[in-house]
């Protein structure tokens, strides 16, 4: 996206990618259906970015969710809004969109260089955008550029290229980088072997999750071998992760029947069950079976099942202790990265003039649902604009080289 903006402004652009082909994480994001953006109104959309909402909101004024859809349409890809409000290409695939995009970039003169892993700047050179070092299959290569946009990713899915190897190079040049931590990640719970072996992969829905601070959200999640993951967990990832970091673990509460009132649950649990087992009673009276029944057995003391009032309370407020965040390599995205305070409004590094940063390598985070990709695009547009303005102020029209490095 940064290359597209710079190319449209008339600059010669080279894109350097560490992987054998470009857009690998983009393709992975589309593996389950290419969620491009979200259709909700601007105000709640911007609020999804939490403590960075003001900064990301400024990026989104440059390239909004509506702009994402228009951009896709110009590439010949129609979109639709799903029942959840998420926006997808009609065919739900990322590959056709990426092929059309790359074709348009090449037609505009953008040159793509794969298997070029950025090693930082020449250690004998002053900090600046020139004298870039790349590791290639043919040995180290040096590149001179008048401006650079770094879009080096975070630390999730390192096999796709986002391995955070760039962090030392930026820190050596005085750039503040917050530690990279998992975002949109799963959490570990102390499951019994039965729970792991019998119910890993099972969805829990519908359910409401309440955090210690009172934050409540309804949705669904999935039991994993190690704990829980899925859309509801990702939506609440940041506060759960921060609570675990502060306290060593945290306890959330699940409402297994969010559409039932506590009184109705208590009434049904208290009905005489005769010779039926408690499992049969809960299934026939409340529809609780399978993974939800297993969660009750997993999280409540055995004696609770002899106390209808306590069991009813457990169904509506089931305590689940979460111990750890899953490793960063498994996360969908990361928080942390280049501090926004280290950049100016055009996303240029204050200590390294001519170098701009964009995308997931910046210190912001958002839940899944199209918010991640939209903000990555928007930040790249801002950085591309900044690089174009930087070049225009310093380069004569007859010598207009630029470079973006990834």
C-alpha cells in the first residue's frame, strides 16, 4: 500500500521482501475467508483500537473502511457485508485480490525484490535512509535510497516473515520500541486430560464472558488443547493478557445461557429430576450438554451438583481461571513495536529522517474483524504520503528514486 501511494505520486519504488513471494501473511489472513474490513459506523470502529484510538483514527481519516472497499472494487474485486458486519470479497479469497494488486503495481513500474532480508543500515554510515543492507541468496546487497518505508511486521507467524529481527537495528538508532507481546491470542487453562482429549476443538456458543473489571461481551470461543481461543477471546485479549501480566493469572466468568434469566435457570435446575441423572436433567430442562456440561464439571466443585441454587449460579457465572497467554508465534497479531511517540504525524522516525514506519510493527493493536488489515492499510497510506512529501522537498523532478523495504 505504501508502494502504491508513492508510485501514484510519481516516484520510482522498489519493494524488498524477505520471503520467496510477497504478501504471505495477507494470504494467510484470507485462509478462512478474506476479512478485509468492517461495516460498522466510524465512531465504534475507531474505538476498537483502544488506547491508540486517537492515533489510528487519524490514519483512518486518510484511508477508511469505505476506502478499503472502493480500493478492492477498483481492483475488480466486489465485496459483501456478512451477517456479523464483516466485509469480504465475494469469493472469500485473498489470492485473486493479491494477484490483481501486484499486477497493477508492476504495471505502474513498482519493482518487487523477493528473498531480500533487511539487515539494517551500514554500520559505518550515518543513520539515515541510504546504505541499506540486505541478505540475499547471492550474498549481501547494498541499496541506496532517498526515502524508506519500513513495514516489517510484528512477531506473530514468524514462518511467514514477521520475526521481529528488525528490533535491534531500530533500537541501535535511538528508536523507542515497546516489547512485542501476543494480541488476538489464546489463553491457557489447567484442563483435565478428559477435557483436553474429548473437547479440544469444540465451540462454546452462545456464551457471555465477564472480566474482573466488569467488561462483558457475548459471542463464542473454542476449547483448545491448552485452554481457550476464538473470536470472543480475541475481542477481550488485551484486558485478559494485561490482568495475567499484573497478577500471574486471572479469572473470567462465563454465562452458559446468556438468553436465560437467572430466575428461569434457577427454576429449571430446581425441578424434581426423579431417577434421571444430573446430566440428563440439565440436558432436558436447560439444553446443557456436550462441551457446556463438560465445562460445568471442569470448573465447579463436585458438591455444587447437589445444591440447585449453587449450580444455577454456576451456570450463569461459571468461574474459569486463565493462566498464561499462548506463545507469540501462535498469535494472530502482536501489540508493542515502534512507539508512536518516536514518530511524527507522517510516521517518520524522528531520530532517522527519511525513514518511515507502518503496519503491525507500530505499537497499536485491535481485535480481529477487519480492523487489523484496515489500520495496516491506513498507516501505510499515511507513511507513503509522508515519504512522498519528504522526497518532493528534497529531490529534483528529473531524479526521483525512492525505496520501500519490507
